[in-house]
């Protein structure tokens, strides 16, 4: 169909997505017709005059619409248009009454006065010189932002970049983009490299332009952080970037050298490799190695009556500690840093409790922490003491100026503590560990607890494994499976899997069950029945205490499919139950949901009314308690906190009836149902199966195919992570 040109004034905004600018609006055309227009028209407001190039379409539900292809904003001209524009509250400090006063005073010159002669606004009652300046600056910012957004939309760039660009470059943002489009790949902007590259090439940037080469190198380095690497060998980095940019490797190698010369990249020798780091990860490894080595060499002030104190603890708790448990407790008293590891049923929790009691008797102030909210909650429940996430403990704050996270506690303002216990340390990456160590007082003891056979951290580094394998830090491995744990088939099968042996799938009268199914459809249907009927009715397990796990998000038995299926039976649509659909996900009152990224700005209030705060973090699980369709607000309850989500923020939430094994790390559930079906061999691994098994406290049910389970046990593939921490520790110790 041929493109047409449509002129008119916006009379109403029906819908607007702040993330991508998609808008549905009503436009009063020049001939007086009221037209529905759809398309990317970000920050459009009532009263604006638009020139829109597009085509007419027939929507199956909403009828005839005009689909916008190109948008040009025309400033309001008539007094009615200007009044409508100013009354829309687009300009800070101007509401309907103030808008009427301005238009009454200046008529068709109102916008010109606001932009160029704001001092004249003080002639109007209620407008001071400071308010006039604020109105003028707000208007200029709105005009500049709209022009910038139009430029981004016209070049198929994310409109969400506009605020950061305007904050950094103001009215010169478009010029800055045209001068160096690859600046958008910097962490501050975080734009997708492929999108930026297409934009740059459309501006006729040469394929071998130094800016393109260097941006491609940095992209490869930062992208591979998501695979756990802290560095990439120089030759591999050159080859990968050459493929990405379709250039010769020599051109890339020259770019690597330029980046190193300007300190935007660090090259160091690691085990004979020329390791290429982004500076922050190199500094993290260096700082951790230096601090940990000092702690490992330091002797702590152990009490002279240590043996008597340990005997008192055993008498008070009526626990006779095993040899390795006693070794861990004594080492915690004698050394500044110690690692305690062990699989399920080996007494890590009991050992931690013993260390805490000993520290109490030594009059040490001890803090407990873990990398996730669920892990911290579990730690608190196990020890009977307050525990918090590392982020909360350090006072994580979001710095809007740098668009990054900063911490209140650091080397300048350390924590008040004599000892620190970190649980689930295998989940901690090098950047977070660096921040934690920086915040410790000089003589603070550090106890690192975890299971190295579980999945490694999502973030970069192989921290826990590197610390253990360096053999620099005193490490106590708990290996004895206690009698009570031996009665659990969950525990015994987890250890069998860890040894590379098949779990016993035949027993039907304990806490571990296998249900064989021959199709993906039957796997899903069985899981639905288990969660909605069998386990609640036959075993008295409430659905809220059941967590479904899957190795994968995709395919028929992945978490996306399972969440839809479980939502249908556990929280079906009912008259009066409000819901909101975002993409292919429907959120409904009563749904279990999970926060999927750290957000330091979400405000929450305690449900008991005794406090408030900010910050909801990746992995936090909650329940939707209300959806206000008119105010476009969804309220989610996370344990004892309630947070409000604007509908524009719902992409930060996922349904959580089912979650990936990776997302379940650090948690323990009364009952776990695991979907074992076909999938990527990169996900169907021994460590994934082991981690899934160790999430269950009272009951584990595997639904699927025993051949898949056997394949997972046999697949001991552990993705190699390029990490220099272990060698750095050994080198500094030499």
C-alpha cells in the first residue's frame, strides 16, 4: 500500500509503552476526523501537532487504523493547541490553571516566551523568578528529549537510551552519536552491539574503523563475562572479534594493543596465556588475592581456653561434634580466614552453629550474610540469627549519575564486625567478593561456607573453587554423612550423583520418587497433577511449599511452558480476579512471581507497618496481592515487605511456579518436582542434577525419562571459565 501523509493534533493517548515508545493515540486530523494512530511515537502528549507518514490498516478487533512509519513533531500554533499542550503537564511546574494564565497573557507567543524570555513569566501571579527558570528549563529539556528520541526511533535504536544520552550530552547528544556511534556500547549505555553496529554502518563508518574495532573487542570481553570468564586469551579474543566484525585477526590484534596502551584493557600473563581483562575484573582479582593472602597468613587471637569452650558448647547443645567439625570450629578460632565445605548431610549447618556459639563466648560481634535473599533467609532459619544479603549488608545504592551500583560500606567506612560468616559462597562472583572484602575491618575473621560441587556463580569468576584449589586458605572438608542424613534417599542420591553414579530410582517409600513418562505432554500433565492434587491431598504439602525445577527455560518442559501450565491449575482466571498481560506472560492476582534483576529503586513497606526501604533483588520470590488497572500499579508481597510496581516495570518479574535450577541456587524447599526431559547437553549436566537434588528438604520427585537422568550423571561437563585468581594467589604467595 502507498504511504500517505496525515496532519493533526493529538486529542488522547490510549496506550504508551515507555520502554519502546509504542503508542496508540487519537488524532484530530486537519479535516476534523478523529483517527486512531498506532506505531512508535515515544513521549507523545495531548495537544501536540504531528505530521505522520504511514499507511491505513484494518485491525481485526479495533478496525481501521493509521500505522505510523515516520513521525515529525510540529509545535502547537493556535492558542487552543498551546493551551492543550501546556495543560498536559508535560512541563514541570505547569498545570491546567498555570497553563491558562500563561496563554491568556501571551497567546500564540506563549512557547516562545517560555523558551527565550522566561523572565516575562514572572508577570503572572504565582510564578516567581525561580519557578519561571524551572519552567523554561523543563520545556527546553522536553523539546531536546523529543528530538533525541525521534532520532533514536528513526535509526531503530532503543528509545530507552534517550535519558542517559541527554544526561551525558544534553542538547549535543545527536552530535555525539554521529561523532562516535559506538559509545552506545559502553557499560553506561549498555546498548546491544549488533544494533549499534548496524546504526554506525548506516552512517557510513568504515568496517575497519578503529572505533568499530575497539568497540567490538570490548563487547566480546564484556559479553563473555556472562559465561563466567574474567579474561579471554589474546588469540581467542582476536579470533572471536574477527568473526564478529568480519575482519582480519591482525586488524583486531592491533586494536587490542591500542586499548592496552590507553588502559581500557589489561594484558597479563596467566599460565602462559596472554590474558585480556577489562580493568575492573583485573583489579577485582588483584585485590581479592592480595587481601585473602594477608588474611591467610595472619594468626587470629584464639582463646587460651579454646578446648574448654568447645566442650562447653557440646554440653550446652548436647551435640558431639565429629572430628572434621571440631577441626572447622577450632580453625575458625585460630585463623583469620577459613573455608568450610561439604555436601548435603555432612553437617555444615551444625558446624556453622558451633562456630557462632564459640564466637559468642569469645565476645566477637558476628555478621551473617549470603548472596541472595532466599539464601539469607535460609541461613537465618538454620541459625536462629539475623542474616542479610551481601548487597543489603553493604548498603547497596544505585548511582543514577554513573548508572551503576555503589556500596555505602567500603574501606573508607567499613562494617562494624569482628567476624563474618558467608554462606553459599559458590554463588559469589569476584566483583561482589571484592566489595565484601573491602568493607571488612582489618582484623575481621572471615568464614566462607559452601558446596563447590554446586553450580558456580552466575557472574564472572570461579571464586569459591579458585580459593579452595589455590591451597592457600585453611580449608576443612566435611565428608562424613551423618546417620540421620543416611536415612534420606535425597541425600544419598545426591552424593551418588556427585560421585558419577546413577541415583536409585526404584525405591517408592522414602523421600525420593521417580515417575517415568514417555512424552513431554505427559511430563507437564503429571507435574500439574502433583502440584495441584497429589502432593496436597495425599501428602499434605501445600502448593506454596512445592517448587518445580527444570534445567531449561525453553522447550515443552522448560520453565516458560511449565509456568503457564501451573498457573492454569494453581491460580486460574476467575471473575473479579484482576490480571495484566505483558508480552506472552499474564500476571494475575495471587500469582507467585520472581524478581529477575537487581533494582535498587523499588520502594517497599513492611507488612507490619514498622518500616520501609528500597531495593528488590534478583531471585526474590513474592506473591501478587493486588493489581490496580486504573492506576497501573501491581503490588507484590515479598515475605514481610510489600512493593509497588508500575506496569512499565513488569518486565522485571517472571512467574515463579517453575524456575530453572540455576535460579534455585541457595534455596531450600519442602518439596521439589524436577522435570527431566530432553534439552541442550550444556544444561543437562551432572552439576545441574546435583544442584536440583540438593534443593529439596523433605521430598523430591523426578518426572521424566531415566535415560535423561543417566545422561546428566555421565555428563560431567563443566564449562571452562578463564579465571586467574588461583594462579594469582599462588604467585603472590611465592
